[in-house]
C-alpha cells in the first residue's frame, strides 16, 4: 500500500477486496440471497457488515466484500444464477482503490473530475471520469472519498493525483 500526504489531503491505496459486477432484473431477491440489500436508485450505496453494494445503473451494481468472504459470495451468486437470470462477474483484479481524504479533497478531485462533487451526498457513489479514465467515486464522509480505477489506468490517474497534491502543497 502506498500513502501520500500533503497539506490538506492524504491518498492511501486500500487493500484488495472481492468486487463483483452484478446485473439482475430482480434486485430484491438477489440482494437477500447474499445479505446486502441492493439499492434501487442509481448512485445509492448500501453497506451491511463488511459488504457494500453501489447502484451504477438501472440493473447494474458493484458489490464489494472482504477478500476472505469472496469465495462464499461467488458460490452464493452461482447458486442463485441457477434459479433466476443474473450476471455476476468477479472484477477484483481489474481495479484498485485509493482513499482520498482531508479538508482539500474536493480541490484534489477537481483537478481531474468534471462533476460538482460538493453536491454529492455522503454515502452515495457514481461512475464518472477522472481526466480521461473511467472511475467510480464513493463519498464516504464530507472530507473522504474512495476512487476506484481500472488497474491499466492507475498509473495515469495516480500521476495526476500526485501532481494535484503537489500543487495543493504549493498553494496553487
């Protein structure tokens, strides 16, 4: 894990988790099967225990669980797929996540994200762009976000975050 700290912001690479890209026409039955209620509104996120589910589209969720629970989650979804139509693809190795926190976190994210993140409610998330890379942002607190990006785009996004951090430290 790498950590960068500058005045007003800290960037921490988080430990790997099990991530499932889930699509289903029956979110209520699917969520009940593995213990995390699937939110019905795009951008909403539910967290139960160590797991979470973020609604990215009308029939699409990003489900996360600790790595140690991933096998059980995948087995449950495989069993559920025999009884109802769904698609569950493990994407754990495809992505990495950073926690961005501190009083200057909105300024840091403004360096590459076109969204007005100050209006993003705590506990919500969205698929968006950071410069030219697709990312998933989750607002965990007023001054804390997680940013998930495909591993292949991570060096580019990290370089931009480091540049923005240096600019913040220099007062620019």
